[in-house]
């Protein structure tokens, strides 16, 4: 049985499992059109809600230059506001906000 909808294609059928189960299982498959799937995957999280920021995002968010953010990262490599993704630093936004408030007086 095949049900057509403008956005979905829905197939309903029966799957016969091996004889030792002695039952027939009904199955259903919904295939989402690629256009709708792209809509769902293109969600953008606002920068102020992100847990970690890239160096470029942190520079934009805090109003510092990329070079200044990289210098802070190099000076504080082992601090808890930096998360390393391989060789790339990710900055934990809330912890870096506390660091900026408490430690930095001049840039």
C-alpha cells in the first residue's frame, strides 16, 4: 500500500520474519523529501546561546580582534575556558565571560 502526500511518501507493508518467531510484523516507512530535510538541518543557533565559540565567533562576540583572542588562548592554553578540538581551540563562552570580567582590565 502506498500513500502519497505533497511532502511525504508513506509506505505500509508487511514483513515476514523467520518461521521461529511465528508472527508477521507490520512496518511503515516515511520518506521525507530532501527539500524539507534541508530546512530542518539549516537551523542556526544564535551566538549568545552557543556553549563554545570559535576564535572568529569569540572575536565578534566580545569585540576583540582575532589576534587578541589567539594571544589570550596561547597565554592560557590550559585554563578551563578553552576546549581543544584537536589543534583548534574552542572558547567556552560563559567561562570566558567570567575570565574577561575578573582578570582583564586592559586589552
